[in-house]
C-alpha cells in the first residue's frame, strides 16, 4: 500500500527525471525497509536520558546503505521455473543517505548547526548519479535546520529544508 502510494507520488513529481516503473518500485521497497529498521532502532524522544535503543531482532537482516538489485542468479536459484524479465537488468543500485546509516551527519550543511530535525524522504524520489564503475541512484532523508529557519524564514534566500540528495 505505502509502496504504491510512494511510486504514484514520485511519478507526479518527476517530469524531468527517469520514470522507470521497476526502478521506482525497487526504490520504494527499499524506503519501506529503511523506515522499518529506523523505527525499530529508534529511541523515543520522550524517553529518559540514558535510555538505549532496542536492538533489532536477529531475524532482521541489516542491509544497506548501498542496495544492489537482484541478479539473474537470484531469480534462477529461488524459482523452479524462473521468469527472467530483461527490464530487471536495467535497475540501478540505490545509495541511501539516512540517519540510520550515517548518525554523524546530524548537522546543517549550510551553517553547521546541530539544531536540526529529520523531516522526510525527498518528495521527488531518487536522483541518478555517476558511480565509480556504473550509473547509480541516490536518495536521502531531508533535514530541517531550526537555526536557518529562524534566520532566513521559509522561502527566503536560504531554504531551511536541507536535502541530502
């Protein structure tokens, strides 16, 4: 349900970028996975000081921050009569910039203030980037700097929403 809503939303916001449906579906599933990991390992804001986050269950794999799409070998070994679709060969790896993977990036890239709040995923979806060996995609979680918002206000010279990707 969330995956379908996210893909539909991305399609409406991506006029100038690739709208490859398999890529968008792949990315949306990864976003749901990262959201799940983050929620399970998060300390609630109203907890007492010194409270430690719950550990993830042993049956939940920790994957990422770089997600590589399944190859033909994965499909072939997991199905008796594999249905190999050529379009899956064009799905690009996805790099995820999120506080779950990078807890030390909790500062504003404009003013270096640590007074930020993590807001949401970028509304336009992934960006296509040049990797070291091949083309890749990247998506990030947006942060909102409270100091920049006070200094500049919304919609002024500096945008208070600092998207990582």
